[in-house]
C-alpha cells in the first residue's frame, strides 16, 4: 500500500483533495490518502509518499518488528503535524533491532514512522521524496505571468478533467495546455491576445515541448469533440453585474465539446445552461468554482 501526504497552501484544500481522489486514491485522514499505485512526480499537491512495510499499535512496535533489513546507511524520520523531522530516538531503536548504520545526510534509505489517525495506528515504510516533478517544471515558467492560476492548480485541473483531448481556447501564457502536454494528454490551445501567445510560446520552448499555439478567436469554436479545460480570462472587466463573458464563452463551446473542466465565477452556478450533466463542483479561490461535467450527444453539433 502507498500512503500519500498532500501538501496544499491556504485556499486550495478542496482542489487538492479533489486531485487526490481523481488519481484513484482513498482518503484516510485530512492529509493522508492511500492507493495501490501513485505517480508522485506527476501530482500537483502530493508532498511525499510512503511504501508501507508494517503497521502496529505504537512507534516502537513498528520499528522493532520492521520486516527484513533496512538498506544501510539509513535515516529515521517522524511526522509531527505537517512537518517531518529526523528522529535520533527512532534511529537508535532501529539500529538496536535491525543493525545497520545511521546517517543523517545522503542516506541509502529513509524510513518514516507516522500515525494517520492520532495514535490508533502506526505505520512505518520507505519514504519517497518528490524530485524532478512536473510542478517544478511548470513553476519555472509560471512566474512570467500575472494570472492567478498557479502551476499546481493547472496540473490539478488537468487531473480532474475527463479523459477526452484537452482544449483551451483562451490559454493565456499556456499553463493549462503545458500541464496537459507534460501529463501526456492530447492538447489543443489558442488565444486571441498576441502578447499572451508570445509568452505561451516562450514558455513552451523553455520547457522543450512541441505544441502549436495559434492566434484564434475564443468565441469562434474551432474544434469539435474533446474536453474544454480553461481558466477564463482573469481580467475582471470581463464580468459585470449584467454580463459574464466567461460564461458566454463556455456556452459558445458547449455544442462543440464532449466534456468540460472550467473555472467560473461562483455566481455562474445559478446561470448554467440546461442540458449539461454536472459531475462535480469544486470550490476554488476568489469566490470561483471548478465546474466538471459532460455534454450529452443530443446537445452537440
């Protein structure tokens, strides 16, 4: 069993939880999720994972009864709240029962001892840290833009999207289509703002990806089928008390797509067009929502 610890910043609790569940994990506690397999490097909000080797009623029990030899030199860690610490006490116990050498820096293995349920159960297993992740790659280019969508949120959005090819008709600086391409999804993107297109192409080239990002009018649907995945323009001048151009753009594409995973103002819930099938609504930042669903075939062109 793999234990996954999610690491989210303030305001992204719902999105990070939704991503864990979309990846096929089961929630065990506020921070811990479990599953048979998990790709740590592809996740937006997973902090680290642990391959469970033993469970018991106390920390000392799981260290004493730890199966097999611990690859040496090793480091023992404990989890307190959301923080991991090296534990000399646990290391000395492991050395007493399992022998081997203790090393704080650059060990051959790290064993994490933790309780996901406030002491009722204790788990010990090999810890895997997040390295060379997609979040790091996307974060290296996301600072070039002033939009509100972070690299983590862009990755999570693609994880939440139904399995159809991803379409982002107002891609801005490209975070969503870049995240989709990094995840191996078929991706189509465009924008009607030449400045945004230039930045998106620069980000694409910096990441070494191959993807066309043409100038296209977002209000003129240019592809049939696929999944609309978009954070509609953050410029609040798009939205007034009487008009919401983001919602209008969403409606313009509905007859051309199979599914959607889009960010809309929270007030859009009361204005959604009939005929679409809503799978879930995930609360997002700045009083916005992530709307996920499908378009029945009879509603499509």
